């Protein structure tokens, strides 16, 4: 009757010896130790906009399409026809400026560099800063003329300075749009002059505008300039909100007969930045009024709260085969969430992550997702990454953990 326990013990010891042997001689070990799999978390569809979680509806906006975004948390507050393809008119110049700012950052252009004015740039129709052939103009003057005066001539001159020709520059615009994720945009010129193939959406314009603010904070300051004088001619910025709301510091207007009146506007109030895109309104005053209405609603009815600081460990799970016992997981950037006003206390966070974690782990490696919810409704998701690298342990440490994983 005592043979059975002894036999079981013998089998157990044999299995243990085999596992140690496998680890010591780098034989195959169970897949669970080599290929971590995410923990299973029930999937729940997140709300498209934060307004869907609020009891205060978005205002009626007299426009063809619009969107409002909390830039601090990068969350869409509300939208209408966000993916409808529209003519961008001079909102195109946001992409032109983005590529020019890239060239400045990469030292391919300098602000004081003088640019020759081509016949094409000089003769470009529409709004202009009145540059002239045989009269060189600096890159900075062209930037100010393009942004403040909405000069089509300045846009073409900058496009030629960056890419050699406007056609080549348009190819760069489409390449950059693809890189940024502007999936419904196509550009054929640097100005926004009408063309059936020259289209975008308010979602894409919002994405581009937010990236310009984030990627080029120094150059973004040009957008709050209220007037600019060149060639003896002073022209005011067409963004009326700069004159009526001191928190507004950009962005860009646009207008053609077919596009209607358009405006991308941005304001910073305290730590919060809100950006609105409104296209296809009936008049200059209407685009300003509708944009300000949308912006005030966005600020007044929502709060943005910092849930975690940059590089703050959100969780420190066990690491297998590592030189240290645990890994610090979090976000390299501050984690903000925007919620309906007064609801910040109801925010909850859950974690979906790889388990088990097996060293080595590199800094910045994504190993999970941080999910924020409000009253059990998803609000946003943030990649959960390794904050500090974890080197593999020594030979015997790896062998010991291999055995433990065998029986896990």
C-alpha cells in the first residue's frame, strides 16, 4: 500500500530533474515561459466622444462639419460629420507650415535665409503678402506672410524653398499626411486653391493641428500674431477670435466660395488646451461665433485631470529570469483624462498586461494597456510600457525560474 506514494514521489523527482536538465542545457521549455500572452480582459467598446458620457449636449453648430478636442488629454469631446471629405481652402497652410517647421528643425532652412521669388509664386492668385521677383525675402517673413496674411504667394515660395517645386512639395504633403494618420486627406497644392482632388476632413485637420502644437511649440507662436507688415502693406490676421478672447492663441482661417468659411481655433485656459475645427459656415462672423460657442462649451462642461505623472510606476509586476524581481510599468508622458465636469472622482483605472513578464525587458517596450473608465464606461486607453530596462539574471537564476515556470 506504500508503493503508490513512493512511486509518485519518484515521478515528481524525475520530472524536476528533467526540467532542471532542460534549463541547464538550453533544451526546449514550455511555450508559456518564452511567449508571454496578454491577460484576458472583457472587451468593451469605448465611447467615440466624451460628450456621450455627459448629460449636457453639444450646442447646435451651423457648419458643414466640426470637431472639438481637448489637446491636453488628446480626447475628442464632440464631433459632427468628422470624416466627411471637405475642401480645406487655406487650412491647407497648416500642413505647409508643418513641413516648413520640420525643415527648420532639421536645419534644411533657417529663419534668416533669403528665398528668391519665382514667377509662379509672384503670380499665384488669391490672398497674398505681395512678394516680388528680384526682391529676396526671408523664410521668417514668408512664414509670417503665410500665417498672418494667409498669403498664397508666400505658401508657394516656401514650398519651392523646401522641395524645389510646388508639385514636389505636394508629394511631401501627402507623404506626411500618411505618416501622421490623416487617412482621408489628399493635397495637390500648398495654398488650398480649389481642386477636386484637394480634400481633407475635420478629424484629419484636428490631428494635424494638434501635432503642429506638440511637435513645434516654438514656431506655434506665429499663429497669435494679429498683424504683419511687408512691402509697406499691413494686413490683419483674419482670425477674429484673437481680438475677442485673450486665451485664443491660434490657429488658421480658410475661405473659398465652394468651401465656405472655415476656422481652426485653439485656446489655452489654465493647463487645458482646446482645439476646434469648423468648416463650411456661411460668413466670416459665423465661423468665429460658432467656433467660440463650441470652445466655451468644451471648457465649461468638462474637466481634464492628471491621472498619473510622467514615468510614474502604475504597477510593478513580477519579472521572470530577470536581474531584479519586479518591473516598473507606466507611461513616459503624463496621463490625462477628460471627463464631464464634476465626474473626475469616478474615474477608475484597470490594467491589461502581458503575463508572465520574462526578461530581458527594454525601456519603452509596450507590455500592456492602461484603461481608464468612468462609471464602467471606457474613457481612454494608454500604452503601458517598461520604464526601466530589466536585464536577464545569471545562468542559475534563469534555470531556477525556468523550472518554476514549468510548474506555473
